[in-house]
C-alpha cells in the first residue's frame, strides 16, 4: 500500500472514530449522570472520558465495540476520581488519635470527691444534688424538702464548706483538678437566685 493510501485510511479511520464518538456522547452523559448523580460532575466526567479516549485512540481496535471501550474508560475515570477524593490522614495524626491520655488521675479525683461527698449529712447532700445536678431553684428545693428557702441556702453553703474542708484536710491533699471541680461546684451553687 502506498503512503498516500495509508494516509487516506488513517484519515478515514479518524473521521469514523470521531463520528462514532459523537454518536455515543448522549449515552456517555446518561451513564455519567447515573454514576455521579450530579449534572456538573457528570459533564466533567464525560469531558475527561472524551479526552482520555482521544489521547488513547491508538489503543482502540477498529471493528470492536467503541461504546463498550468508552464506557470502560468512563468507569475507570469515575473510580479514579473517587480515589483522588478519598480523605487521607497523616501518619502523625493517626498515631495521636490511637493513643489516649491516662485516666488514673481522673479516677483518683473522683474517688476523693465521692468519699468526701459520702461524709456529708443526708440533708446537705440532697440539697446540693438538687441545686447543682438537677439545677432546681431554691424555692423548688424548699417545697420539695419541706423546709424554708433560707434552710436550703444554709444546707448548700454548709455542704460546700464541708466538702472543701474534707478535700483539703483529707489523707492526701486534693489535686488541682479536684480543687477546680470544687470551685466550679461553688460557682454554680453560689448564686442567690436561679433562672426559671
């Protein structure tokens, strides 16, 4: 075959390839839309597929199913895009998330607090729990326990003072964290009136 004949066959195959590619474009758009579920992303996927097909058309075997070849390219492009979007975690960050700080100190703090709280008289414990944990107003606590509002305030004040003394004078001095818990407890219960 002469050089001119080969050139003419190549041009004809190229035109035939382009015509077949144009004919498959609507189906490629539908398939891309079914993969991505987004119109703009689907258009980008079709564009990437066509670019890959044009760049690699020398690997296409004339006479075989062009649509199947294009759908394979499109599917591979879609999967590659998903892999590119997959979040990655730096190794250092993964190591930090695997390790956890020790909880022994927190347990000791709670043990100290529970021991001191258990030594409070029942009426003081009840008033402190209702005020701090339940967040009830002094008037509601007074009605619940059958005492005056002044008695409720007195019980809460004495409970805080006793807790502080027990934690400070206990067998071991309380840690700074236990003191912080105590001060938060005092701050919450130290309010004279409570919001509704």
